[in-house]
């Protein structure tokens, strides 16, 4: 592996999609600051075993003081900060009528306030480093109507906040973009068999995505390969948002014409 090209923070990096992003960023040559409220040791160890550079950090994304402590640690011990990936998120997929105050507040705190704190706190460090790139992990739920009130609202909010950051931080040489994954094969998704089966009927590529495919988009947006992209939305969903509705309609219409049952 090449010498680290600077430090990149990945929130929610202890497991799942965040772990995949952390490993991909390390493989591409950055030092990865794996930040989470959960134990990051396994992710850091796996990166080291593969020749990468990483450090583990305790971070509660909903606590501005926790972000400030992380900023001090990076400034004092790790050198230039060139990237921030706001990946940490939670989901309570409940209707508006079923969403209580606590669930609404929790989802907003993690999915929207957390990235706000992160950008506000880390942009000055990135400015000191000569610029960098922010990647906010939103969702296709931030591009269309969604049955989870708090989750959908938080991801729409993050989509808009990304564009605000792109404009505000451009003079500092900092880019900000959002990624919008669709159905991605994770343990949580795989356990929802009926939901997955139904979803696949609306995905023109006819499969769920892999975490590595989202991670590839993260690496692209952090890297200089995307140097003229800021305020953009990168959708990774097998064409579900672009064409899923008519894809499903056409297939169901074909079944009817062939005597199939809907």
C-alpha cells in the first residue's frame, strides 16, 4: 500500500456498510479514522492485516462535544484531514401516525444533526489541509416518497444540507456530495425476505447491490477523480429510482397479457 494520502473519517465504521467503506478507503491509500459508538477494534485490525492504515475513535455523532474531541485528536496526532464520510445512521421505518416523539428525535439526531455537526466541526481542519471532500450517505428514500416518516425526512434533509455545504465550503477547496443507495445486500436486508422479493420486481438490474459497490462510489467521491463534482447526488440503486415504476408496470402488464396472475 502507498503511504497514506491524509486522513479520512468514516462514521459508523465499526460494522456493516461503514466497515466496507473503511476497508475500501484504506485499500485506496488513505489513513482511515474509524469512528463509532461501537467497538472499532475489529475493523481497524482487519485494515491493518491487509496492509492499510487505520485508527479507532469513540464518537457519538449526536454530541457536538464528541466531534470536537475527535477534531482535537486528529489535529494533534494524525496530521492532515482530507475527507469525511458521514455514514452513521439509524432507521425506524414507521408511518407518521406511529412515529412517536422519541423515535423522530433519535432518527433526526443521528441521520441529520450528526452530519451537520461533523461538517461544521471538520471543515476547518480540512481547510487547514488545503481542502478535501465530504461524502454524505443519504438514501433513495431521500429522492422519493417513503413509508418511513422520520427516516425519509432525515434523508431528504441530508440531501439538501449537502448542497448547502457544497456552496459554503467551495471557497475552502472542500467538495460535498451525497450518495443514495437503494436495496443493498446486508444482514438486515437479507432478513426481510418478502420486502426483498417485492423490491426486486422494481429494480431493472434485477438484483440487490453489494456493499462494495457503494464503497466504490465513496472512494470515487473522496478521490481527485471526482474533482469537479460538488453538490451532486450519486444514486447506486440498479435504476430503481430512474425507471423502477414503469419497469414493474411493464412486467406485470406482460404477465396479464400472457394469462398470468397479479
